[in-house]
């Protein structure tokens, strides 16, 4: 928007006026920038087949159409970054007030060997009603993570068999129609996230590309 | 003679105390609760008031079978945890153990823990010094 204003002040000749008009048209068409990173069109629509920890049911990506979805990959034996991220997302969603229920935070385990459905269920429930714990077979998980270019790897087990899991830190945001829209990074604050979620929730279905 | 002996005992006690307690202060010590027996993270801010360097070597607690010092690292969008053998404390410069960075990894609960409770954790420093600190157990949101 600042670019548009600067061009208006600089306009003197007929050429610049033409340029200004075309720029204004362009500005009118472009949506204002998002606070979070805009990754619209850079990844496929939300699609997966996984098991929901709360009831053991098979769920698909399309089951979440109508909700704004925050997709995060992690594991329950992660004491620092995963709970910190989930707490941040929860905080941001809670600030939506009555609209919070229009959002789901999908926590997909990248450690299905240790994350049993029961464990994931307890874990997700501890974080609140918007967090959905999801688990898949290794093959399903591999296919899902490959589609969204999510990487993960396992460290060497220690004497007690405990091991660490490295995993992508990004949180992907899908709109109500399941289209990829935004990416939340580790430096984004809760108010920033809340602001962009409000914008996504206010969109009329089919209005945005 | 009696007085001299008494003075020596007092002096000895004072020296023991000096050797045991490092000149550091710890604030905002907390553990974020997680369900079951999942490993939890301990956070705090530690500041050295010693004139020379002080090195934090780790921690122990009766409430856990194992406590390790870790650091979360993010490289090229991937998060991982690294073991930390020690953290050097420069005089007067607070070092934060905080979400997304340094943290204690507390594993194997020896007792049930609930948000709102306090758990004693002993921080170990160089020269055999240690400091017991009460860590407050917070809820999962860190509140």
C-alpha cells in the first residue's frame, strides 16, 4: 500500500499518470499482505488418511472442510518445542473468542512407535478442545509428510531406549476449503497469528484464490 | 582455648557453606506439566554474582530418575534437541533457560506431580557447589 501512495506523489507526466492508474488497479486487486508467511498455492490441499486419537476413528483431510486448520507435526516425548508451539497456537485460537471453535489444531505424531492412540489422546486433551491428536501407520505418515515436504528423523536411543526426534518446526494454515494459505514460524507471536486467523475466518467461501 | 576452638568450628562451618553454595541467584524456576510420564521441561533464569567464571554442570532431583541439560535448535526449519554438557555463567549476566532454547529435560517421575506444586531441583555447579531451587509446576500452557 505504501508503494501505491509513493507513486501517486511522484506522478507528473501523462506516462506516470497511466502508470499510476495501472498500479492502482493492481493494488486494488492485490490483497493486503498477511502478517504470517503467505504460501498460497505452494502446497496441495489438505488431504490425508489418519487415525484420530480421541475416538480411534479413521479421518480424512476433507473431514475438516469448513474449519480453518493449523497443521503441526511433533511427538509427545518432546518436552520443549512441541508443547511451546501447541501452547502458542492454543493461545492464538483462544483469543478468537466465540470463533475459536471454527479452528482446529491438528497435531500429527511423527513418532507413532511411542505415541500410542491412548497417549496421544491424553496429550491432545491436556491442551484443550481445539487440539486433535492424529496418528498414522509409518507408510501413511511418510506419504503425508512427503506431500507437505515435512521432514523428521530419529536420534540414537540411549541406554534406557529413549530417543529424540528431529522434525519440521513449521505450522501450516489451511483455509475452510482446505487450501494451503499461510505458514507460522517459530518467531510469530500469538496476536499475529490471531489477526491472520480472523481474516481467514472472515473470508467468504470461494472468494479467495 | 575454648573460645578459639569454638571460633574454629564456626569458621569451619562458614567455609563449608561457602564451598557448597555458589554465588548465583535463580529466578522464575518452573516446570511445564505434561500428562502421564512424559519428559517435561524445566525453565529458569540463572545469574552469577561471583567475581570469576561459574559453570553450570547439570541438575538432579528426587522427583525424577534422570535430569539432563538440553538445548533446542532450529536449523533450516527443522527442530532438534542437543545435549548440553555445561553452561558458563559470566559475572552479572543472566542466562535464560526458556522455551525454544536451553532447558532441563526431566524424565522418569518418581512421584505424581500436579500443576501448582513445587518440586525441589538441585543445580550443580563447578567446584562441587550446588544450589537447591524450588521449581513451580505450571499447566501445559506454561501459565
